[in-house]
């Protein structure tokens, strides 16, 4: 039985069902920029850093704005949208999962493609911030998901070897990143994250209550 000592959580789509909020805001932003992004194409951005998203869009649509300007516009709109939203809450079962893991002395980290300012706002809004030992954000690594950088830094941040960590991710990009980092990964099927290919995951769940069915001792009662 593998000796897991740390669990690394993606934030958006895992700790909370935030993708519908992002999609709505981003769709309006795309329309404002007069670019046509299909729903299917939009879903491929799930889990990516904003820099990577805008590099793809800028190259495809030959936008005149520079990358930094596009990221700033995007971040500002999302931040204001979340700041003014009072009805966001954690995914069902996630808080109990975190508390149970802490009670077992498991180190907890967040590895999110979202920038630090927004990630801290969200984690404080859903009252989970203080449960984590370490948080690493998309603007703090050179290569975003699906590169493994963010998960390797998360493992380093909690002082646990990658092989003794476990990742929980809802996106194809995130699952690939964990796989490339050599970290076991649980794919979390969130329908609002689109039809993500989670086939590289070691386990797949659609509800946090299913963690006990993975057979991993850190989730057993």
C-alpha cells in the first residue's frame, strides 16, 4: 500500500464549482474582443494558466493587445465578478474531506492555474484558506499545466516526495500535469468542466463521498 503523506488539490472545478462563473465572464469578454470561441474550444482551456490561454487566442485571432494587457483585463473582470458574488461555496463534501485528512496528519496543498490574488479571494470566500499548508498559483510557475511544474512545486512546498503525494484534478490538462510529475492522481468528474478526458487518472470519482471507494487508506473511515 502506497504511503501517501500529502494531497494536492486543484481549486477551480474541484474545491468549488467555479467553471460556470468563469465561462459566463469569459464568453462576454470574447464577444467584447469580437472573437468567436466555440464551446468545445472553450472547454479545452480548463486547467490552463491565463497566459497559455491568451497565447493561444492571440495567435489564432491575431489580436493587437499584448499578452500582459489581455491577462490584466481577464483577471480584473473575474476578480470583480467573484468579489461581488456572495453565494459561492465549496463543492459538496470537500470541507469534511479536508478536515478528515488534516486529522490524519496529511499535508494539504492547493495547486491552481489561477493567479494568487484571485485564488486567495476565492479560498477565503469559501472559508477553506486556513486548512491548507501550502498554496501555489499559476502566476508563480514558469510552465503551467499540462506541464508538471506546479505539482512538483506543491510537493516541495509541503515537504513531501512526489511519489508520496496524491493529486485531485478535474481537467485533462491537470491530470496530464500530475501524470508528468509522477504523482498519483484522482480525476474528479465535474460536468460543468466539460467532457474532460481523465483517462490518465489512477482513479475517477464524481463525488467526494466516492473517495472511500478508491481503497486508499487515507480516505478510509
